[in-house]
């Protein structure tokens, strides 16, 4: 009879039992480390959105007090145009870096980031150049670009720099340096606020220059750290054991093209709804809709940041995507319910800082728009899972449906229902897509 140890296991099998226990302990440590990295990345990115959003409000409030309404209006048009052009000219390389950069070997990462910078910069030169040549002929609001060649050249250069500024954040996020992203964007937001009073009376476009000046100093510093400390031989997470299997160059390129189309559709959806309100209901109504819509977009980005962290961690370990998705639902998605309820109940109070008219006329649209937070969370989750599998078709279909239904609905409903009609169209477009994908998400989460 085999001797038995104190726990009842034969001593000759003790090494085997101990080996299994050790392997289970290692797997548990790996699992907890992955969940911790997911949570850390999500929290840092959410904090980044909150800080930059709050300081953005401070920036525009200070600009309104220090500069004339004409200067603020002219420079805000330049900033919005630069942001829109940069988003399009980045060729969706932000999502591409976040998805694929962690899976590359160390020696290839720096080259991939440099190529992304080059492609985005070339596109920004052509896009920015076309804008300064054509936009003044389309609207009188930007006619000053035609008469001021120096400003036109600065605009093109700023569009290029803004693209690099965003792409470096994507590279840092992909390399699990989200705390650096938070620090960098906090510094940018504080610097642009501090620059506003210093530029009063010194330059004609002080608000615009205050916005584009900080990246000139931050980009060299951040990229020196990025290429020497993060993308080097020993920097960033180890990819060797976690590379994607079955992904070939052709399928990756096809996915990148599809993902870019969906990216443009998403930009168009966010930009078109306020324009439809402006065209159908006028300037004042547009103001009362744009502020609630901007608030919801900011809250919407919070969960988008969570799915960004999911993409990074899932790309590093594809075998644990389902487990990480459960973590996202358990730790973050559940909070969308009380957040939605809070916005619905406190809508007038949230708008009161913008004036009593905004609190009275914008509360209804804000309540309706808040109901899209849960559907859009499901959409972001689906898109993150599709991106991890390099499948662009589900992302295109979801964004195209949102664009068509919400834009068409806003045109049809805004005239009869006013601001509530435009908000309802946004809810119908996103809610309809969420209802279609929800059964698939539930089945996916149940397959443990």
C-alpha cells in the first residue's frame, strides 16, 4: 500500500499534484495581471477624457472673457476644421496602432509608428492644403484664409502636428502607457489655458494659436520617450507568445480599409446631426441642441475608452478575449445604468451653468440623448470584438446604419418635433443597431 501524506494523496504523486497547483497559481496570476492591466488602462483613459473635457470648458470660458465674440467664432471655426480634417487624414491609423502594434515584434514597432506618422502627415498636407484653397470659396466665414497666406500655411502645419499628437497617444496606449497619455494631455490642456491671456493683443488669432502651440513642445519630448523608452528592444509588453494566428497581410489590409470607411461614417454621424438641426431649426435651436449633444458625446467616450483598453489587452492574449470581455461588463458596463439615470434625472441642473435658457430648452433633448449611452456601449463592445478578429464588415454595417437612420430621422422628425425629434432620431439609430447585436453579445458572453 502506498504511503499517504497528511492530505490523503499518495506521496509518490505529490510532485504531480504540486505541479498542477503551481500551474493553476501561475494561470491565476496571469489572469489577474491581465484584468489589472485592463482596469488600469481603462481608468487612465477615462480620467484623460474627464480632465481634458473639464479643462476644455475652462479654455472656452476663458476665451469668451478675454477675446471678442468675433475672434472666438473665427478661431473656433479654424479649430473645429482642423480637428475634423485631422480625424479624416489620420486614415484611422489610431485604431490600427491600438489593435496591431502590441502584437508586433519589438524590432518592428518603431518602424510601424514612424510609417503611421508619415502616412498621416502626407494625408494631412493634402487635406489641409485642399481645405485652405477651397473652403474660402464655399463659406464667407473662412474667407480670411485666402487673404492671409501665413495663417493658411500655419493651418496646414498644425493639421499635420495634430495628427502626430493623436497618433503618439495611440502608440502609448497600445504599449500600456496610458498614464503617460493622461499626463501628456493634462499638460496640453493646462498649457493652452495658460497661453490664452499671454497672447491677448499680441497676435490676431490668439485662441487658435493657444490651442496649437503646446503640441510644438510636447511632440518632441513625448516622441523621444516613446522611441527610446517604450518602442525599444526591452520596452512595452512582450508579444512573442501572443501573436495572432491566421492573419495574413491581405486580410489585414482589407480590414484596415473597411475600418477606415467605418471611421469616416462615425465622424459623419457625429458631425451631421447638429448641422441638420442648424439647417432645419436655425441658429438658436442649434445652440440649445449642440451643448447637450456635446455633453453626451463626452460621456459616450468614457466607455469607448474601456473598449480601447480591451482591444490592447485582447490583442496581447487572444485566448483570453472572452474572459476580458466579462471583466469589462462586470466592472464598467454596469455603471452605464446609474450614469444614464443620473443624466436623465439631473438634466436641467447639468445645463444650468450654460444659462437658464439652455436648462429649459435643452433638458428634453439631453434626457433623450442620455438613453443612447447604453446602446452605444453595446455597439462599442461589438466593434472592439470585431476589431480584435480583424473583421471590418460588422463595424461598417453598424456605423452605416447609425448614419442613415439617425440622419434621415433627424431630417424627418426635427421639423415636427423640434429638438426632441433630432435627439429621438439619434436614439432610434443607435438603439436599433444595439437591439440587433444584443442577442449575439449575450450568446458570446454565455459561452464561458
